């Protein structure tokens, strides 16, 4: 089903919504800054990608399925991510700190996506990172008492919920085209990728998560919940609806 026009309409409308009051003056202590700054800088850098490689992958994919509107939907999605990066950067400037140009996590992700033209891998990666982002921004929101930072985080959290819906819908479409064996293999690969990436995010930002009241156990519980709503919902239902599922499950 072609839903690209629906997403173009949504992203276009959402671009007119301004939820951050930039007349607010940052109210954050030096102690709070010392706790959140590294993660804030790293995530801001990650949100500033120009999206060129994703556009390239989506263009190839859109031509293959005959849905040129999908490229525009992806372009609008990227603009929302860039808005997040701009807002975080503006906040970093406002508190008198510097933006960074390099971070190991961002460098690793950029190297992976540089060579990737698979829409399936892109979609899986975005779902995983955006799921972790929801936990991250909630922790960032709770880590300080700054009203301006809380508004920035709330705005991002609202956007991210729809971003995950956008990507999960696409993963469902992609996964449905696989053979049964491909689905069984894909499910295992998706699960491994999701939780390995989740662990990397934890170790990179555990100081921030803890400051926001999220310990490792709570973090993994929340990531599991997000996995069940996205990856598991797509893969489990698609495999189970096939008549061979019960037979194969006994053989594995």
C-alpha cells in the first residue's frame, strides 16, 4: 500500500508546529552541564547529517517499487531530524559551550551508512536508533530542571514517535516481500542488531541515562518494550501467519 502521500502531508503539517519558546533563558547549573554535556554534544552531532546517503538509498528503492513520493517523504523526515540538531546546537550555544565535530559513535554510524544502499538496513538502523533516542531524550529531559531544555526534548519526543511509526510501516512492507526462510533469518538478524546497538548506546551515554533516573536494568526493559512494538511486531506476525511456521518452529 502506498502511504507516502500521507506521510508527506504529516511532515509538511508538522513543520509548521513550533513547540519551543526560545524567549526562555537557559536555567541550568554547572553541575548539570558537566553531567549532560558530552551526551548532548554527541547527540547533536548525530542529528546534523545531511542525509545524502539515505536519500540515495531511498531513491534507488523508490524507483524499484514505483513510488517516487517516498523520496519526498524521506527528505521531509530528514529535515525534521536536522531541526532537532539545530535546536540542540542552539541550546549548546546558549549555555556557552561548544559544539563538537567528531564523536566515535557518530563516526562509526557514518562509516556504516556510507556504503549502505539497502533500504531494509537503513530502516532497521533508523528504528533502532530512534527507539534509543526516545529513552535518551526522556532521560535528558529529566536530568536537569531547565524549562528550555525540557521543551526542546518534548518537541523531539513528539517527532520521534511518528518517525518510528514511519519507519516501522516501511519495515513491515519490506519484510513482507521476503521468503519464509528469509523472514526467519531476518528476524534473528534484526533482533541481534537491535540489542547490540542498544548496548552501544547505553555504554556511550550511561552517565546521562543515570542522571535522568534510568539505570541499566530500566534502560534494557524500555528498549525491550520498544523492540516488541516495532521489530517483533513486524517479524513475529509476518512469520506466524505463514502456514509453515508451526512445522519449522518444531524443527529449530
